[in-house]
């Protein structure tokens, strides 16, 4: 006998599980179909020799996603707020402090004294931007128009890539990207025991709501009826 569901969600990553939870809370019978042998998509955490490895480098930033996880009853104890951290970058095969805070900005040899002032000034400008008022233009076009120093542009591209998980300055629209950068600069959370802890919480809540979670189920096609 084939089970009947109101909604089938293809993909058991964070987006798919979020959709399934909202649908289930709305009274729908939901099944999540994931082609891999575990839920999570790009948010999985692998364990090896007692050490947890996330798939890729990413943090959770204050904003809509964090608010959604709280609304979906995800245990808040798994989120750890990071007020200050000390990143490093590699330039010309040398490791240097990355100017992510005032102290590291003053110490880094990556920028001249003048560029340190410019970098700090442009970050303050980005924090205060009304991102909805920025004309529809790419990140690269905005950078070329507003930032003259090549090294300052390099460092801003790094912040944009880290804050959005994407490296596509010719395609990314400046306004929404700077809104995300504002979040990444003002509020960063890391997940205790890795992103897999978030997936475990979401799966547990999904099962409690009656969502069927099926792994190893690849969807080859979707048939349309009328």
C-alpha cells in the first residue's frame, strides 16, 4: 500500500526541512525525500577520530534564518554567539591578521595607513547603508564606483564571500548582499558540535510532528496531472 501525503519535499537540507516543519505545523501530511543516506545536504557534520568536520566554512548570522530556527523550536543552547574572533588570511604565501576588528585592522600589514582609514570608513558606511535604496547593480559595479584601493576591494570581497557563502561579484546584487553583510558584521553564531546538531534538532521536531523522513530516495521526475 502506497502512503498518501499532502506534500512531498525533495531534498533534506536546511531549506527542505524548514519547509517540511512549517507545512506540518499547518496540518499537512509531509514526506521529505533525500537522495543521500542522511539528512542535512550541505549542513552535514562528519565525525572522524572523535573530531567533527563541517562541510564547508559557514557561520549562522543574526537575522531571518536565526529567527526562523527559534520559531521552529530548535534548542537555543546549540547556538553560541561570537562577539569577537581573530581570523587570518594568506597573501603572497604569507599569513597575516585579517582586519575583522579595530585591533587587527591596526596591526595588519596588508593595508597602508591610508588604506586602513579607508577600509574602516567603508565598513562604517556599509553598516549604515539603506540597502533597499541602492540601485539595482552588481557588487563589482558598486565596488568599482565606490572603492578606489585595489587591496581594500580585495578585503571587502573576502567579507562578502564569507558573509554570503558565494563568490560571484558580477552576479550578486549589491543591495541584498550588503544587507547580509550588515548581519554578518554585527552578529555571528556558531553551532555547538557543528551544523549536524541543527539537522538533528530539525529532524527530531519533524518526526514529532509526523513528518516522514526518507533517505536514499532519489527523485527522477515529477509527473503532472492536469
